[in-house]
């Protein structure tokens, strides 16, 4: 019985959030439903369903290509966001552990400063 | 009341349900009137009146807006992926509303022998929960822009995605200083730490500035409203949306602004704590002040260029936020 009690206690911590999240989901979902129920009847016309464009619309090209900068930004984001994920638990215990934690903190950031400087020098941070 | 004592008290489940319902509606009501307040304020700043026709002082304006948006014809653009096109605004609104769950607005009260906590849920990863929900919210913009199958929407959604992920990094690093000083991710404990020490905006001024700039960018507010830059992209990711579906994207933007301001109040301005007046009043006062700054910025600053935006995010904000985190770590250990 004891093995069951622990996860249940953890769940009861989250219970109010589950209720709130359900309400937070029900509100926009009901708004979508209402957008069908109360909406004025749309006149059928070809122009209405056309995607917006100034000039003659061909719709978007089947393969839209993007600046390579978007991909670079995505890769940089992954690197730095993982850094932050690792830093958060360290930050929580930093006050209790003391200098050892600060050392780990500094070392970890230094490991990322080196590639950051390299990226900067290589021009990966420039938007082209 | 200390956090340890507050944890020992558990509120009955039906109080949690009632409170969740009331807070969700309060958040929506606040959103509705934020739109009026913003239009009034912008009007005054432009030397005009703003909405003042519907009801006394234009106070019924949000209700009229809601009715109008609900009555708009609902249709789909020709090439749209219907399911995703519908789901995107739901996801945007859902993440925006649910992120407010962990914000503490009072110390907790005893009403009629029952304990009522000062927040909807008090979990040990509260701060991470807000970050995670705002990250999931990005999907809504990307999916919505992609599913509507239009050039402007697609470009707008790619821009939104790149901007939000860039500033999310700085945002995470900016709050790191507060986490180090409080030694907790639990927002109630961060408020308690500020009552013992000092409002964190004083030792963490740099952190607060980074937090605020990144917060403005994360919520797509001017001067970082590149995702919906009218002059270049028509309306960005919601070009093809109309009626209440468009309204839900707007709703997510305003509620995100509300949540980020509430988070700023909690992390840097002592949360609900203050003398004499009751805790929720103090919370609302501080919240209003921060939201006013958001609206003021929109009236004052012109929009950035996209390369300036990315350059600022990666080359200024990120190094400054990192240095702030390191300096905080060293100084907290010395003293």
C-alpha cells in the first residue's frame, strides 16, 4: 500500500492544475464550437477562400524555401536551451553547496562560451 | 505564513475546483478589459479619445467585440489543413491561460474553517512549468501559420518561431539569478525569500531588465512585434484567420502579457507582499503598473528591423544575461 501512496500524494499536488488545465482547454474549445454555431452564413464565393495576397494569387509555391539563418537559429537555440535546462537544478542548490557548485557553474558556462565565441567569429550570429 | 506551514495545510478538492473556475474567468475578464484599457491608453497618448461609444465610457466594448467576432462567417482558406488550422488557436489560448496557474496572489486564507491557498497550484517546478508552457505555445504560431497555406502566414510563423526561441534563451538565463538568490523554483518560496531579504529587483536590476526585454519579445509586443508586422507581412501567422479564431490568437497574446507581468511581479517585486492593504490588492497594483509599461512601450517605440532584433537577442541580451547569472552565483557564495 505504501508504494501506491507516494505517487498518489504527488498526483494530489497536481490535482488543482489538472482541473484548471481542463477549464483552460474547455474555454477555447467552446469558443471554436460557438464560432460554427453563431456564425453568419458565408456567401459562397471563390475569392473568399483564396489565400490573401496582393496582386494575382497563385497560392504559395509547393516548396517554400527559407533563409539558412532560420536553421542556424534553431541549432543555436537547441544548444543554449539545453544549457539552461542543466543550469536550473544547479542554481537551486547553489546556495547550499557553495564554491564547488560555483566552480561547476563557471566550468559549464565556459564550455559554452568557447563555441559561442567561435560562432560569433564565424558570423553564425549575423542575420543574412 | 511560512511556505512550510502552508504546505502542511491542504485545501479540500472542491475548493480547488471552485477556485480554478473563478480564476480562469477572472483571467479572461481581465483580458477583455485589458483590450479596452490598451485602446483607451493608446488613444490618450495619441491625443484622441479611444473607444467611448458602447456603454458608459466604452466599458461594454469587449462584449460588443465578442459578439461581433462570434457572428463573423467561419470559413477555411482553400489549401488549409482543416484540423491543424482549427487546433492552433485552441493550443495558443490553452497554453496562455494555463500558465497562470502557478502565480501566487496571496498568502493563503482560512475561510469558514477551510484553508484556501493563495495560488491555484503550488508545485516545486512552478517556474519551469511557465517556461515549458510558453515554449509549447510557440507550436500554435508555427502550426497555425503553416496550416493556413498562405505565403504571408508561413513567413510570419517562421519569423515568430525564430524570434521566440532566440529570446527564450535570454529569458531563461535572466530568471536564473533570482533562482540562485531564492534557492528554489517554487514561486511561493521566491516570494517568501523576498520578504526576508529585499525585493529582488534591487540586487537583480540587470536580470530584471533582461527579463523584461525578453518578456516583451516573448509576448510579441511592440517594439518586438515582428511576427505581425503589418507593413511587411499583412498580419503574420494569423493573416488567414478571422472571427473568433483570430480573437483567440489575440487572447493568447494579451493573456501571455498578463502572465509575464504577473511573473515579473512575483520574481522581482515581492509578489503579493506589501503593507496595510490586502495581498491581492497589492498584487493587482503591481501587475497594473507593469502592464502599463507594456502598453506605454507600444505607444512610444517604433518596431525593430528583423536583423537588428536577432542581433540584439544573441549578441547583447544573451551575453549580458549570462554574465548576470555568473556574477550572482559568485556574489551569493561570497556573502
